[in-house]
C-alpha cells in the first residue's frame, strides 16, 4: 500500500510539473485553427528551426515557467512547428517567417493578429501574450471586419503591419483607408511616413494624394531631396509600364526617354531606363538584351557596390558566351573578391575564368571556393562540380 501511495505521489508530481509548462498540441495547422475558433481562442505558434539556439533557450528557460504555462494554456491553442520540415514550410511561406524564433498569433479564421521575434525573458514573453489576448483580436475575421467598414486606427495599422508581406493588396487597402480618414489636424508621425511610402507604388494610388498634400509633414522625417527622388520614381513607374511591349518582351527606349525626360530630366530618365532594363530582361530571361543593358549600366564599375556587380557577373557566368563581355564580368567579380573572399564570389569568378578558357585560374578559385564552403559548413557542390569539369 505504501508503495502504491508513493508511486501515485510521484505520478501526480510529474504530471503536475508537466502541466506547468506550455502544452503544445501536435495537430495539423487546419485543426489548430478550427480548435481555436471552436473555443474562441487565438492560436499561438512557436515557429522554430531545429538548429536555432535562441529557440532552444526559449524551450529551456521560458516555455516551462508556471506563469507562462498557466496563461498560454488557458488562453491559446498552442503549437510548436518546425518551419523547415513538412507543413512548417507552408506555414513559413504563408506568414513570411524568415527568422527564428518567430511567434505567430492567429485568430479562428487563420488570420495573423500578431507576429513577434527573438528570445524573450519570461516577463516580456508573458506581457506580450497578455497584450495580444484582447477581445478585439477575437472579434472575427479581419477581412470581414474591414469589409464592414471598420476604421479604427489601431485596427488598420495592425492589418498593414501583419499583412505587408503575406497579403500586400489587403494591407495596401487598409493603408488607403487609414490615410484617407486622417484629419488635417492629426499629427504625422515617423511611422506614418514609413507606412505611406511602403504602400505607395504609383501616382495613381489613392495614397499619392496624401503624399502630395502632406509634403511639409513628410520632409520633417525624410530629406526633401529624398522626397523628390521618391516622387520621381513614382512618376516614372507609369512611364515604365507604358514603355514595355509585353508581346515582344522588350522595352521601347525611345518612347521611355521621350516621355520621361520632360518629367524628371535627362540624367534621371537614363538612370531609370537602365535599371528597368536590367530588372525586366533578367526577369524575362532575355539575356541578349540583359547583356547589352548591363555593359552600358556598369561601364563605370567603380561607381557601384561590389555585391551589385557580383550579381551581374553571376548572371553573365550562367548565360553569356561573348568573350569580351565575360572579361568585363570577371572584372566585376574580382572587385567583390578583393573586398573579401567568400565561397560565393570565388565560385562565380572561377566559373567566369572557366568560360574564358583560363583553366588554371578557374581551378585555383574553384578550390578556394570549395575549401571555404566546407570550412564554414556551406554547400560546396557547385565548386566540386566545376572542378570535375576542369582538366
């Protein structure tokens, strides 16, 4: 009898301690959301990766605290999901998870209501949850509330911040409602400027009226020269669209310059044209035109950052055969290598040398790339494959 009581005490003790920590539920994502909706709770997801040090520290130092476990277990449907495995990859893509740990809080419709990051001490982690667990976050679908015309300032800001990556168009609509409902007497803050610029892509956007009318407030936080440059980019965005022949997959240089020069001046027009051509021809895999545009744009290579030049060199190494162009690409890659050798820039330079027929140089840099990759725990397959081709 004594042994039974002793065993029961141990069981109760262990079970009691287990209940102190956050109880993470091993359920598919859709079931987590359904459970939260049924129980009128929010979903809390610890979005982690197996290799993440701060994630392990949260598990060891914070998730097991009684105060944390009590609050999270009472108020949330909790889950830990590895963002690099199985369904976690889809969750990461859906909510724009790019760093670990990320803490996702979703409503019963699967919509993001809060997203936070990094290691937190017990008190901060608990305070965050207490703030998020508000009645407003359980009112229902954000999109339904928005469709019904809700204009609450904090509600609209929350939509903008939470959906800026996952659902840009929805976030942009929220920004337009937010700025169109501002009173002239409302103070324009630094955060307002950041949100306005982020969701402003064209002179035809509703937010452009605010951008123009609130110039005096905006240049308190943004230098007037930068304001002017941003406005030029907006003006040119429409010209860019009109200059593209989607059927031929080409840009009409003459039309662009003729239309853009009166608006922003010759120098700004030429700069924008070259930048547009690089982006458009790369996107559409028109590497013959990309080659011409890059050689023109980067002809004064010393004016550009080595990493920007390296990207162009990489594209040349994969797609360009012209020897004179490859020699230029080698110069661009060399600038990056001279700033600091990495597995990436040494591989690109090695590949360009290989395409130029300089096998000794190609071998030297490919071996350097491979060794650096192995030493830093990076993938060395590309350098290894290149070395196998060099005889």
